[in-house]
C-alpha cells in the first residue's frame, strides 16, 4: 500500500479553509473587474529560457525545471510577472494599449518551507500596461483599499514611495551607478536600524559620510506612524512633501519625482482611500531594480510581522527582453494565501465546512423522490441545500449537520408527509416549526427557511 | 532577445475567452455549492508513486514528471481523481463521511496536441464519497442538468447506464473474467457498428456466438434517440426497462442492476431533469474498469462530435491503493475547457474583452482628481467602471471603448464640469444625454447609467 501524503512544502486545502479562500478569490475578481481589469491565463509550464534569469538568483535556484518528453527545457512559473512580460510581448499588437489585466493563479518556488510559506501558492496580480499616467498609479492603490475593505479588513496601511526621488538624489550626488547597492542597504532600514545602514552605506556602497547622511535623511521621510485620524494623516503628509522639497534643492529629477508622488497622493484621496490608510514612506525600496517610479507595500496594522500582503510598483519597460516595443506600466501583486493565513489568525474567516446552509434529512426510502423534489424546489428558491444521502437515524443526520456547520435542517418523516407539512429546525436556537409544504406550492417553505436564515445570520 | 512563445500544446487565454471561461467556472462553483459540494484544493505536484499506474498506460506515458532539487521523484497531476483518492485516504478520518467535494483546477497531459485539445486544461470534478445511496447518483445527474442550463445550454443528452447490468449478464453467462475485454469491444459500438463489434467479441474476447448475441442485444437497449418531447422519452424509457427485465431472466445481479437504474431514472425526473434530456443507454461502457455502478456521459445535441462534456460514474472503492478504509462513491468530471470551445462554436459566448461596462473618458489633467472621484462614485453605485488613463483626444478614447466592447461612455470636458453635468453616451445607439452630476450627489448619474445599460442589455 502507498502512503498517502503530500510533498514536503506543499499542502491540501480542506473545505473549512478552501471555502473562504475561494470567496477571497471571487472578491478579488469582482474588485479587479469593477476597475476594468480583464482576466487572462497563461500556462504553468514555460520554456526554461523564458523564466531563467528574470527574477533573482534566488528564484532561479528555487525554480522547478526539467526536460520534458519532447526534449524541451521547461520550468514551472515562479511568479506571474515574467509570464505577463512574455504574454505582453506576444499579444500586445493584438490587444492594444492601455491594457489592464489581472491573473489569479498558483506559482511554484522550491524554497525551504517555513511557517505559513508553501512551495505552491496563489498570487493575484493586476497591472496596467502601456501608459505612464498618474491615474493608473492611483487606481492601483485604490484597488488595494477596495479589495481589503471588501474582505472585511479595516486596519491596514499602504506605504507609498516614488523611487524617482531617491534616483534623483543619487543622480544629484553623482551616485547614479550605485543605485542598486544603495537600494539593497536601505531595504534593511526597518530590520537593522539607521546606524547600521549608515555604516553599511559608507562601507559597501563606497559613498562619503556626507552623501550617506543625505541619503538617510531622505529615506527617513515619512508621515508619523502614530498620527491618528484622516485629517492628521493628510497634514503629516503635507509636511513630508515640504521636507522632501527642501531636500531636493531644486534638482529637476527629484522635484519631478516629488510632484508625481504628490499627484498620486492627492488622487488616491480623491478616489476615496482614507488618508489614515495611506502613508508616504521614502524608506521603501522594494528590492527589485526593475521598478522605476511609484512603489508600494501594504501592512496589516495588527499583523505587521507577516510582511506586506500587497506590493508592487511602476516599471519603465515590462518586456524589454522579448520585444522592442516599449511597455511602461504599474502593477500590484496580492499574496492571496498569505492573506488567507492572516485572516485565519485574525479570526476573520467564517467557520463552516459546508457551502450549503440547509440540510434536508431523509428517513424513508419510499419517499426518496419526494425528498429529491423538495430539495430541487428549495434550490430553485435560491437556497443552497444538501440532501442527506442515506435514510439514517435523525440523531446521526443532525450530528452531521452540526459538525459541518449547517444552519437549518428540514425534517420530514411519514407523519409530516401525511400532514402536508415539514419541520424547519433552526440549528442555532434548536427551535422547530411546522411549515406547510406541497410539491406544487413550495413558496411558503422557501420563505420560512429564508427568514430563519436571516435571523441566524443576525445572531451569528 | 528571447522569442516570446508558449510551449507546444499549451496556450494563453486572452480576455475575450478568459472572461466567459471565468464566468463558467464561477457558475460551476455556484451550482456545486448549491448542492452542498464543498471546495478543496490539492497541489499540482505529487509524489510520482502516488500518480503512476493509477490511470492507464497512456496517462503514465503522458505524465510530466521529474526529479526535484531535493532528489524526490515528482509528477504533475493528469486528472483530479487520483489526487482525490490520495486526499480521501489522508483526510477522511478528519472530514467524515458522507463527503461531497468539488475541485476546479488545471491538469497536465503531454498528449499530442490536436484541435481543441491542450496539454494543460481545466477540469471541474465533483464527487460524493462514503455512500452507496441512490440520492447521490441522482444528484450527480441533476448537477449536470443544472450546470449546463445555467450556462445557457438547452439541447443536451445525459446518457445513463448501470454497469452492474452488463456485469450481471456476463456473470450469468460465466464470462465474469472477460469483463474488461467485453467493455473494450462495446466501447467501439458507436464507431465501428454492431457487426464489427460482434466479430471482435467472438474473436478477441473468445466468447461464443450465442453469448455475443446476448451481450449485443443488451448493449443495444436504449430509448430511441428520435423520441421527441419529455412524455415520449419517459414512455420509451419504460419500454427499455421492460426489455432489460426480459433479458435478465430472473438473474439476481442483473435484476438488482436494472432496479437501481430505474430508481435513479425516476429520482432524476423527480429532481426536475426533463425526460428528453435523459437517455437510458446500455451501450455506454466508459473505458475504465474502475466503475462498478451507474455510469454516464453528456452529449451536446448540436455538437456530438466533440464527445462527452461531462462523464463519470459510481465506483466501489475510491482509495484502495492508499487506505484500508472502504470508500464507495460517485463522481462526475466536467471538461470545462472543452465546453468553452463548444460554446465558442455555438456562439454562446458574449463578445467583449473588458469586464467593465462603463468607460469614463478623460480630457483635462487639471480635473484628474474629479475624474477619479467620479469613477469611485459610479463603482460605489454598483457599476463596473474603467477610467481611461490618459487625457487623449475623445476620438481615440471612443475607439478604444468600441474595440473593447464597453457599452456606455461618460464624457466630461471643461464645459461639462462648469455646467455641473456629464454626457452619458450609449455606445450601441450612439445617443448622448446630459445628466446632472455633483461629487456630493452622484445618485442621478448612477441611475441614468444603470437604466442606459438596462436598455442596451435588452437590445444586445
């Protein structure tokens, strides 16, 4: 006999987690669609040459790849950005620009498993390609706010920066070539603190003490994390912009970067994102060299340790490795499975392992067709209904209903069938009522169950 | 530069196909949930030993498999049944029975690509495990009817058989050991005809002329395909059951098989499936030895050549290779991507490459924040709205709207902003109306657009 087990670092999703996980994906699709992002899909497998060398050394090392039966070198995608670049190069002549797409799909990384991290996980990416517009930047941030709100989250912070500001400063300081090294140092600011980063900047990036000081002054520009309320936050942002302008000393690149950030900030407020969820933070670097403009990350205020649940930024040229067409754009990537884990921790996930609300119990096989017709009538009335498959004892069927999290049981034995009624049992209050039912007039039963569900929903 | 291309046999889904494909998956989820099937998910990658030898020689040959970086032999799933068996063996002690699950996910087969067949495709499987009940059989068939109806299909036939009937006959004839060989022959009935199957039965399965005649008489029992209307179909089914009973000559196994098929047929009608979509057809064999009871396949009447879009059956023991627990059940597998291709051919797919209905055009960057606020108001009113990202000429923006399939454009230039109105343009009739709009009172605009969409929906 073969031991039934999943591979190291992989997992099964059982109904109790999969039900909310699927709802979250559906909310994601609804929000993306409401902004005009269109869905696409690409294969899990790509030519190895498409995938390799596109992320980092780490993603290369972690990639699942092999030679297929046709002798082709193939790999499993490790993100949705590289496939998007390939897709855009291949199809943009047909699709035109601007092009807004979302893509919700599993990606694969052979990293060492750790708490809450798996080798297969779902990402939800959304991008606007072929435009440098402020509107695209603003809508990217607005999508995040709408999405997390729809998921029931209230306390989160979207940290926003414009990488052009730092690039401008480095340019001004004659340090443009050191950009990557400086970014790598600044990325550690939260972890190792100002002094350590200062030291590292002067050592490894080989820049002067004065230059390091200026870089660090810039990187520490943010509205205070303890400002409470939307009005305060907006005020704090104004003062950050003022400081930035002072630091720029009229340098064109920096000034343009600051103006852009101001436009995005103001637009995002106009689009309805509360100011206390939006934080200007010039320390954000977001590793990849690939970003050139607005960059952002999203922290759950109650769970900062799990890291960003939605990050991304503006890039200057998406698909330069595959096409001569210049494709600027901006995109975000929602770590859906990380968010599922977070919401589990915050107890925001509903507790049920059935998607149906109503269990129709069954007693007498002679009435099988009547039970089947009854279940169909209830479903046609808009209810989600499971018919217990076997004519077992009521106690066993109600135990099943309780374990799975059904909210209403419909009970009809010989006596009820004869009297033209069924019992509707509220599984929260354990109260039962007889309700009239006939196969040619199921409306009364449908509305009795619907109102019972309405009540338990209020109570639950 | 690297050529942007997908692997042989794989494909990208562009928005025009992905939008309806995603809607179909969502309809699938809604229908499965309405019957109490719960979602699960399993990894794309499994231990090779879990997957190999579980399907056929063909699936073994076509499997994508390799050694991972940790030296493990791994494979990509080629169906959702083998992962379900592994899953059930691993988790049933926790989940209990009966257990109803659905699983919508991609599977991978390195078969030679042909028209409409790809090496990665989505299956939607639903199973009821841990019960031998007639109700589970009936609901499986009822799900198919509900699902295809919800997709807008009307003309399809669910062909149903009970493999126990043929097994009973073979047992009676002393041919029980020849079951697989006989099934393989009968599977060709539609393709090569009665005489050729007769010959093959007598030759390769090594059974007598008389035995072959009896097997073929049985296999030809079906209600006539030209019976029109539900009443006729039910009548024809009655006469099929009569013929079957005559053929059974009191043999217990056959009689039990026939009675079961009658119960399932009657239950399925009681559950609301129209009789003219349900066809008793004893010739159906459905390859795999694995099925032991009810088996079924679903043919689109207008496209019989594409084969069955939803097939499955009852099995006696799902997970015998992984656990001693005896798990009978019944399940169906919907070939979702095959169905997408069929609906494309039947012109049942909507023609749009945007999921949004409303395009808000943009003219003057000085009003950027006003446009952003306007779009947010419309979305909060329940509309799906894209804001064109750049302040281009109106003509270019309307061309974009027409190409993507937007239905309403909202147009506001300096003049409109000053007058406190916006133009609502119906992109079908090309008619425009001025509608009052103020940021603090967007309701009139929301309802004007909603009613405009209502009208074009009627016209479309």
